[in-house]
């Protein structure tokens, strides 16, 4: 769902993060894994080095280490690199031990089947991004999908409005971050800020075709502690469906219940 301009911007930020890192070896390895993870096909050494702003010999040394650890594989004929199963092993171990992932799946399944929407459970990682850690797809023939592990900008769409509303983020920071967000039908900054205020009042956020044209996204915040917004429940549907008010209420109730479980109440 991303265009080439978004890709370039993300790759430039990734390269800058590697350059400025205080632990360059780790940052280079992480950057290579992320680059391979979002690529639709295996990548050659020169492409990887160019995208991340690395010296080819440095990129090769990191790739060799990742191959030895079975996080990356290399085709001996094409000399192109792709992710290996070792990454999946780590992800499965994390998902198996993550409390939110364990308790949210039946909630997503129930809401998805009840309202015929695609449901996501996302984990919020600061102001940089959110990660899909659980999902349940609608039964309709035409579905919107987001794979587990997919990353999105933290302040985008309905979930982003929740983060902005409940994250105690200064207005000046929100204004600065807004300019980097990419929408199909972007709201004005003033409208966006007003929607954030509305989210504070009603407890949930809605994106009516801004992020993806023709798609409605509703999100409700989930708290790991009284002071920490850590996750969100997200409902995605094509256009506006009947029963949207019931969905909002059910989503809020489910999010509150999950928050109580995560907080140990």
C-alpha cells in the first residue's frame, strides 16, 4: 500500500539511523534485516549497501555474520540475499511470550466475525512506528490484510490519533511530525489536531478515508499501565458499514477489558 516516494523516505531515515548509531554493528544488522524484510525479492550486495549508505565491504561482513546465524540466506548462483527461518524462530518465541498477543487473538476473532471487519492488534513503539502483532480477517470476499510484523508510522490513521491524543505529546512535536505523514486524502493539520482533541473526549479515533481512500479505520487504545499507552485495537472496513456505532462501543469495551488484564486489575 506504499508508493515509491514513501519507500525512499523510509530508506533515507533508515540509513541516517545507521550512520548516527552508537552501536553501529547492531544497527547495521538490524537495518539489513528490515530492508530484506520489506523487499518483495532477494537483494544483491550493491543494492543493500546503496540503500543503507554502507560501504559494500562493511555490508558484506554483516551479511556473512547474519548468514552464519541463519537470519539471512544467500543464493549461491545469484549472490542475492533474503531472510532466513532464524528470524521466524525469534518472532514465534516473542509472540509466544507476549501477554498482549496471547490474550488479544480471541477478541480480534470475535469482533472480526461479528462485524465482518478486519481486526488488528498493534503494539506502539514510541513516536516512530506501530507493529501489527495479531490479526483476524473478515469473511467478506474483498478483504484488507496486514501481516503480523507489518510496521506503520506511529501517528498515521486512527491509531495515530489515539497515540497523539493519549501520549502527552507537545503540540509543537505533533505539528513537526504531521509534515512527514503520507495519506491518500490528507486532512489539514488543523482538522487533524481537532480530531485528536475529539479522540481525547470520546476515547476512540476514526479515520474515514484519509489514510487509505475508501477505507474506514477505527482504533481504541489499550494500556499496559495507567500511564503507558502500549497497544491498540484496530478495526478496518471498506467504506462505512451498518452497525458502526455498535462496533465502536464494542471496541471500546474490549480495549478497556484488555487494559485491565495487562494492568493486572
